[in-house]
C-alpha cells in the first residue's frame, strides 16, 4: 500500500515523477556547453514545468519531495538553488538524499541560513518575539560552521558546488556603519570559516560594492555572486567593482520592472516566457563565455521571475552560449 504523504494523498515511489522528453536539438546544445558550466533553477517544485522538466502532472508538494531525480535528468540542468536552507538549517541526511538523486557531475548552490547574514531580525511575524531585534548570530563563524557548513559538507560531499551567504537589504548602520566597516566584519567572518567549500556572497545594498568589499572577498576566500536584481547595478558594473575572481556565480532573479509579488502574479504557472529579456540574457551569456574561456567554473541560477519560466530562460541562454555569442 502506498504511504500517505504529509500533504494528503499517496507519495509517488522513487522515480515515479518522470522526466519530460527533451528535444534532440536541446540535447545537442547541451553537448556543446562547457563542462564546468552549472546552470539550474531556483528550487525545482513547480507544477507548471510539466512538459519542460517533468513528464506528468504533480503537486508542488510531491515535486518538492520526489521531483529532483527527474529534474537532474535534464541535460541543461546541472545545478539547482536550494532555498529552504535559507529559512532554517537542514540536516545532513536530507542534503545527502538530494545528492543521491542527481548525477555525479551535478553541483548544488545552497543558501546559508539567513541568521548568518542578518544584522537585525526582520520585523515579520514569522520571527516571533525576536523580530526587530539585533541578531547575535550575524557573521558568527562558529554558528555558520556548525549549523550550515558542516551539514553542507557532510550531506552533499563532492556535489556541493557553492555555499551562498545572501545579505538582504539592511540599514548600513546595522551592517557596521560604512562600507569599509562592513567589509572588515565580512572579512573576519570569512577568514574564520572552514576551508574547503566554495563560498559566495550576495549583497543587496549597492553601496557596499567597492574595493573594500572586493578585498574582503579576496582575502577571505569567497567570490561575489552577481545578482540580476532591480536594487543592484548591471552585472558588468558589479564585476568591475569587485575585480577578477576565480569563479563566476550569477543569479538571474527578477525582471527590472517587477517586485517579487507582481512577478508571481504576472508569471504563474511559470510555463512560458511572459517577458522575454534578450538584453539581459545576452549579458549573462557573454559573462559565461568569457569566464569559460578563462577556464573558470560557472554557476548560473535562474528564477522564474526573471522572464516567466526559468527552464525556458535556461534553454535560450544555453543556445546563446553554445553558439559562442550572446546574440
């Protein structure tokens, strides 16, 4: 008898969420991509991806539990952003389950728990009596080691590609008082983290980008995550501010004319490119081509809210990269 799922109904057996048929042309494009290019989506549990990633119709809950195996069979999807780790630490055995579901050359991008990178706890009901208060775990290397990095390494092993510290937009005073003071705090945090994982940092305060931030990353052993987001300068400007890096990490997050809520309303169920953005896609493709030519590993994570459907954005981006031109 099938086991009842947590959300009611029976869970599919492992492998029961089938992969969508992939056109031969897309497989040919995938074969021409750099092997050190890891493209993927922000999470994988979208029922609207039927026919794009998944071969059948399933609920979000079932895809969250059982969909990763099918996702990993798509030749263009060699990475995925794990977002649930941003909201609470996840045990090593859960991450190990993810690792078992994907091919050996798959590499995850995992968000660190947000308490590592919040100077002040947001004033939101889900934080309970801690909301609006200073966060004692902000840039606490011991907490990051035990709650985030240990499970990341133990659970994902060699499939752990990037561990991302995402810093939401916050008052500069809470972050240190100035970009330089923030950079000093960031450097001390990164310096004290265990060596081994590839760390990336994403900031949403544009004024933090600059030579002090770049030096903190360089000496702390981390890279800047280029985020395509309305609050930040264009990708080329971000990279000009942080300088040469050993890897390229990009998250294409949100169309410049939308907020998250309006993008969801406009784009659900995420099954087509509602707002194609060829200029943004060309910029990302050019970054990939340049980094690959320099022998750098590359992670590109695309959100549905960028153009309307992350798998279709990746398909078009792959075509541009495979052609050797962002056009």
